[in-house]
């Protein structure tokens, strides 16, 4: 019962049932309950985090790509990792990421704002592509992504002084400007034919956007290539009026096999030539004066050279008069001492059935009469302020370099070429140089260029009026210039550094980059005495013969050291292989050349082109295909009259008449190949 009693100042007190004291037996139950409640809360919290992580993981996926804070991976349809890219310029703040459709975007790293996205594009059922862009919002911060190349074999990029197929990377290199360079004199740089495109044996390809201030580095220990965009300490420039905020943007595409993904990339991203050069360039050899006479050429020597071509019974697509037929570099008149009657010389050559092309270049030396004219008219590339012409050093002296972004400079140069053609009947020109390493590190041009290699592109355009027979040694986004592209001069040696063994890897690399009308270097190399195997100025005899045999199976042949400088046997071998080139190789090459206009597919192809799942085929650098049905295996080692040959599965007939009907690839060990032979096989 309740009882009300008088209270104090605070009012009344109501008595309630008194609390019971906890006994020792009830305390463990309370503790267990508290622990249970904590465990329930922890479980619910963990479940919530798990659900959130699943949602975040789902958010950070797009098709077969998984994004994380430090990079991303791409898988193929079978679930295998085929591509991995790590972020070296920042860690993404994943809480800033969102997904809309196939676009995954992020707005921050852990310490700054940025614009980043990956978008999935499926252009066809067999191809999946990812557009990637990392854009910095603060000036002068480089963007760097690191591609792991350990998953497969890689091809493409640029020609190099030591050329391997597939790419063989050694040592470490901090990212440096990915621009064209003369690798004959700068052997650690990228070559004169270059595109920011790479292809892998696991059917993955990457194409860097042309707008990127692109730098490339590598680390062989980490098996990593560094793709970097930057403006600081770089010859690349932002657009006028824009801050130097770097952006790295590119596409990664994955296909079913290496051949099909390359076909897709070429059709989508490369220019195509619009015509096939003169058929005679494919059928008959070019004869150059360079390796034989160097700069010591004159009228009598040229006429004698031409007469000997006919005397020994050889055909000639055209005769190439190389350096140096003018008195000074930068002039366009024949040296009257060396060529006392140039007009009569050209008439004689024409009467004897010879077309003549001339060597030319973009330099005007300071001692040339044209130097002052070009300074006064503002035709040279200038120093950064644009007020003064920039002096440059090249292999033949010091002078200015014509600014081919300037319409006046283009017209001035072109007018001199037209004058030579109209006055003497010159058929075409050998356009030498054009690489960006001959520009000053800092320079200005009439039309500003962001990418220094655009200068190479502008120079190659000067060959367009002469593309039936023109020859270029540099190229950048120049695949539509419908003329022959030539790997830079080779030394007269056997090895991979600018020697005979480098020729197939170089031609395959140029082909993968979209340049299909290829003129390999002069047979036997350039015959510099200090860069020649053998005891005299001539290339080693065996080297010359093996070089000749290989060149016969290229799209075009070029002699300079003539076979009659050796002996009658070499002359007979040369006749044999120029005939094989004309009767067997040229018809097939011309057929493929016509297809290039539509497809861009290589004329000279790697073995994996027809053996896409064959691990051995990915590594072969001493054999090649012409189209899909003519396989060539030259001897590239001194003292050898045999070689190992790899035959992909199929039905083949050898040049000796042997038949191989094989369902699996076949190794022919120590296959005999005499000195006057080259092994080749035709698909039957």
C-alpha cells in the first residue's frame, strides 16, 4: 500500500516499491547482454560497410575494367588480366568518383582536384575500348601512368638504333619527349618514324591522343613503361593563352587476337595513302650515288655510274644524285666546277633511259647566298621571342632551318624544287632529315605548334607533289603521304645496331605504324670505313650478298655500292635477285599496295599475322611474310649456309619444290641455304 507523508520544502514524496539489489548470480547475464548488443551493432555495421563496399566495387567497374585508387586493370572475355596501368601522379579519392552509364569519373586525388574519367566504348562485337583521360587543373603538374608490359610481347612506338622485334627494353629511362630524332647521330633517342601507338600479343592496343604533350620512359626492373604528359622542361607547348595544365588521354582497346585488334586500330586511327607510287619503283631498283661516292660526286662519275648500270645488264627505276651537287648547302644550282654542263648531262641520261631524282634537305647554311634572303624574308624557324632566326647545327654545318609552318617558306622551297624539275627534267627528290632534333630546344614558328613532331609532318608534306617517286626518311602522322619511307642509313655490319639484323625488325615496326611503301636502306649499308665489316671501304662481300637477297623481298630495292665492285659471281647473284624481285615479289607487293589504300594493312607482315595464337611466332624477328602467303627466311649470320626456320601450320611449298602439309607449326633445323640462296615458302 502507498502512504502519503508530509514533505519538506520541495513538496511531497511518493513512496514506491523499493529496488531489489542485484545478486551475484544476475550480473553475468547483464554483461552478456551488453556484449551481445555490441556484437549485434558491430555485425550490422560490418554488414553496412560490406554492402557499401560492394556498391563501391560495383561503382568502380565498367565492363571488364576494374578501377582502384592507384590504377586499373582490364580483363579479356576469359577473365585473364591483359592490361594493367598504375597511376604515378596521384592517388584517386574514390569517394569523389561516380558512375553514369558507361562513364566512370572522379574529381579529386587525395590532395587536389582534377578531372578524370574512363568511358567504355564497344565499337563492334569483337572489340572493347576504354577512353581514359586524366586532366590536371593546376599548371606544371605532370601526369604519369605506368603500363606493365610483363603480360605479353609489345610492338610499335618508334624505330630505334638498336631495333628488336618484339620491343626489348633494357635499363631505366626517365620520361623524355616522344619526338622524332636522327638516330644515326643520336643513338639513344627515338627514331625519325614514330607514332604513339603500341600493340601487344594478348590482343591489346593503346593509342595516345595526338593532343598530349607526350613523354615516354621505362624501367626494365619493374617491367614498366612510363606514359607522361607535361609542359615543364619540355619542348611541348600549351595552346596560346592557355595555362600549362597537362592532360594524359588515350584509348586502350582489347580484341579477340593481335591481328584483328591491329586491323581495327589502323582503320580507326591511322591516315591512309591516297595513291600507290609509280609501279617502276616496286619493280626495278633505285641506284644511288651516296655509298659509292659520298660527297665526291661529279658529272663524269654520274655518267659513268649510269653507263655501268646498262653495261652490266640491270634495270633502273631512277638514278638518285645524292649529296653534294651544289657549291654550298642551301643552294639549288649545280656546282659549275663539278657539273660543268648539267643540262647536257641530263639530256644524255634521258636519252639513255634514266630518270634522275635529287637529294634535298631543309637547311640553308650561313655561307649560302640564300641565307641572307631567308633571314630578310623571315623564312627560318626562330628563337623563342620570334625576333631572330635560330642557328642550328646539322651534319653538314651550321645554318637556318626552313619553317615549314610558314606558307612563304613552303612556297619558296617548293618553287626551287619546281625550277629544278622544269629546267632539267628532274623526276623527284630524296627528302633527307626532317627530324625534330635539328630544331632548337626552344623555338618559335610562324604557325605555333604544340607538338614538335608536327614540324616533321609539315616537312613530309613537301613531298606530295613528287610522291610517285619521292623518298622520305622521317614520318609522323604522315601515312597519307603516298611515297616511299626509308629507314635511316644502315651501317655495313651484321648486328642489331643499325646493321643487317636490324632491317627486318625495323621494317616490321614501320609497317605496324602504318607506313607500307617501304624503301629499305642501300644494299650493303652506307660503307663508312669505320662502320664497315671488312678490311676495305667496301662492305664485306658475304654481308653484301645476304643483304642483297633480303632486299629482293622488300617492297623496293636500292643499290649504291654496285655489284661489279666485287666480282662476276656477285654480279650474277645480283642479276638473279633483281629478276626474282621483278617476277615474284613486285607483282604480289603491287597487289597488296592497292589494298593498303582501303585497309592500311601491312605489306610486310610478322609471322603472328597468320599464327595469332602461336607463342613462338610472337618472338621471331628473322622471318617475315609478304601478304599472307609468301614467307621469307634470309640468312643473317656470317659464315652460315644453313638456318633454323619456323613454318606456321598450313600447306607450304619451298623455293626448292619441297611440300610441307602440316597441321602444327614445324621447326626446320639447320635447313641448308647456300650463299646464293634465300629460303622462301609459298602457301599452296
